[in-house]
């Protein structure tokens, strides 16, 4: 089941960047924690207002964001 409804956009918050459920934690923040090796449990412990589905939504958002064709103009 999609968790994309958890991703919010507000031009007056975090520079309009995608956030989690209207809070001031950006999708990018969650992804950077995961990329640096933090486990889901560690993130949830450090940010008790986050939920497991928020992490899933961040990953889903990232996957959808990179799902586009890359065209090369090589000669």
C-alpha cells in the first residue's frame, strides 16, 4: 500500500521541499540517515514523532523521483 499521502509540500516550510506529514523533517533528512547507515529502529528512537510508515514513504518518494528516462546527447 502506498504511503505517499504522508509526504507533504508547503512553500512556507523547509523551502517548499517535501516533508513528512507537515512536520519540519524533510524526506531528504530521512534518506540521508538511511544512507549513512542508520537503521529504521535508530531513526525511530531518535525521532519518536516519526512512524515506520514515514520512512517507507520517504523511500517510496525517492524511488518514484528517480524513475525517469535519462537521455544522452552523445555524438
